[in-house]
C-alpha cells in the first residue's frame, strides 16, 4: 500500500450533492465497544454539522461470532451515550431493513449479478485444501492468498462441479490479481490521508458469499452502503486494507464511490491497539462503574485532535480555567469539531484523563443533580433491588448492609495475600491459576449455572478444589473471605465489572512482583 497526497481523483462524487448520509455498522459479537461509541460520535458530529442523517446498521452476517444478547446491548449502550440515530433496526427508516440478517435475499441477488458479469466466480476448494495452501505459503513466508484452480475454470468445469453438488463459496475476481506485482492496482482517496494505492497482487480474491449462503462483511457492507445512500464512510483505520476490495466491488457494480474517512485507532497507553487486557473496552463497564455519558463523549471527542480547543488568547480573554479547555458539551462539539484537524497519530485512551474528566463533570453538578446522578447509577432502585435479596437473610441490623455489600459500591478492592492465597497453595501457584480463571470467565455466558460449570471444568483440569477456587475468586471480587453468595453477586455486579476486577487484581499483583524484585 502506498499513500500520496496529491489526487487525480475527483474530489467528490456526483451522487453526493444532497445531504450527507453516514452510518455506523457494529457487529453484534459481544459487549458494545468504546470504539463503536468513538466512531459513532464522529459520524454523529459529521451528520449534525451538515444537516445529514446518521444511520445505525447491524452487521450480523457472521453467524460464528454472533451473540444473541449483543444487539440489544448495542442499542442500550448507544442510547446511554446520547448519540441518537435517525434510522436503524429499532426506529425504522426508508432504507430498511437495517439488520443484515434480514437482507440475505438482496445480497444473493447482487452476488448473482457479479457472477453473471464475470466479476465473481464459484470456488470449489475445500477448507482442507485452502488450509494446506495457506500453510505452504506461510512456510515460504508469503502472505496467505487464494490461488485455487476454480478461478480459471471454464464454464463447463464450473457447471460440472456444481452438478456434482460440491459445496462452494463465491469469490471476487480481482482483475489481474493472479499476475505479477506491478500489473494492476487500485487507487482510492482517503479524505484524511490522500490517495492510497494497492497493487492487485496483494489483494486477495475475497470470499463474498460463504458456503452457508450468508454474505461476508465485504459484500454486505458495500451493497448496503450503496442501497442506503451512504455518502461518507467514516470508520476505523483497521478497515483500510479492506477498502480496495470494496472499491473493486463498487466498480464491478458500476456504482459511485462514497467518500472514505479512516479514523486513527484508539490506543492503550503503551500505544498498542486498544485491548481489553489493558483497558476496559466495554461501554457497559463504563456505565455500570459510574462514568457519565457526557464525560465519555467529551473524552472520545478529544481523541484524534479534531476538536478546535480554545486558543490561549480566548482562554485569557474569557477568563477560562486552563484545565477546563478540554471540556465540551455535545452541542459545542457539533459547533467546533473540525474533520480537517484530525491528526493521524494514534489517540491514547487514557483512563486517568477520562476519570479526571468525569470528576470535572461530577463537580459541575449542583447538589440535587449530583444526588440524582447517584440515584440513577450506583444507587439506582434497580441495582439495590438486585442486591438486597443476597444479604437479607444474613443480617441482624440494617447497618450491616454496608459491611456485607460494600464491594458492590466500590471502584476497586485489592485483597491482601492472606485473604486470597488458599492455605495449601503458594503465592506463585495462585497467581498462575488466576489468569486461567480470567480466561474461563471471559468466555462464560453470565448466568450462575454457566459460570459455575465453566469454573468447575477448569478446576478439575488444574486440580484445584472448589473451595480454593471460590476463596480466590471471592477475595478478588469482594476483597474478603466471606461474602453474600458469590456467583449470584457476580451476576448482579455484572460481567464487565467482574472481569475488570480480576484484571485489576492481576495487574496489581504483577506490579507487586516487580516491586518485590527491585528490593
Ligand atoms: N461491521 C463492521 C464493524 O464491526 C463495520 C466496519 C465498517 O464500518 O465498514 O466494525
């Protein structure tokens, strides 16, 4: 891939005369991600600044990664942020359905067009054959690339394979993709980077339709962006390498391109791509831990440098508090956010700064609003109603509630080694086991029976007793040796926060080991 700044391509395409239409297209594969809110905010600002429409589309065609509860969680989390969409599966709109699993007929029809025009072909290689090819390529350090015989089947050969009932996928025929490097290339314009060129030698014949009849992301995404009249595709930079495939599809269909804006990825403090091992990434975590949506949006709005912050002059003349120069309401962001200012260096998702910002928002509330905030978050009726049955039978006087339920209301609990290391285990033993527990919990469906079954399977494999494992988990979650029923408490506390507690425990222990080593 190469990028240059001077473009020969037309600056905008002819269909883009009317109001802009943008979209976010999350896949329901788990908890709603902070990255979705970040890209959602950028799309929202873009639409609001230009009197356009902001669309929510659910990309649920990957059935292997589909999580049934995830779609509702995406709606809830995005509603919590306050980024309202104009069209979407739950609010309708003129270009529906907005859920891809309800559009499979459409993709089939468009895929057929590509087959008819020769831009796509049926590929009959088996998964085993593809795997063998991939391994062979890796062995000689070549990037994996499909080069199966089906690409060059005559119509008769293809018809014969079809008649035999061989399963097949449908692949995009990348023009001259089977010729040496330098034969053909695709150039598209990225509004933030200028022209980007990909040699077709490096573009795989992408699968468009899987053997189960479901489209891949690439086909469904392009067909929908076109049919939904999307003028500007604003998404994370990880999709840049998919874009040449998309451009080839637009060309094969004879459609105008949207404008592409690839936003810099959010990063951990160490500059690696944001990951749950280093930062909570679930929006549900932030909501449950008591972050305010305004603070979250404000913080995300600062990522990437698009916010025109007040100049020093403005700060002095308006008597602004310097450290508050970062504080913007959503309305102010609509007024001041400038897509031309975005810088491509990876914006760092700095939890310390987000926490500080949240504190600023909390301090800005009057007493009543602050009280109401507590009552609608950490002291909400619904949360309390879930907690009280877990402690009622264990109490003699109501003030013991605080002694028993304190961990439900804390940001952090860090147990001492005497509390978390089981009697017959050593500290290193325990710290080797805890990450395994985290992995199992991450994969568990968050209901008591499922957590229990997954944990027990691990215990048997690792020869830990139920008593030992529950003691460790109880210590990590509650900071104590005794607590209300543990699994029920974890369900009420929530998956995102429970996992965060285990991760923070591991992090703190790692630091302690480093410090001990220095002594
Ligand atoms: N479904 C993709 C995702 O999960 C959408 C990427 C795009 O915006 O094209 O992020």
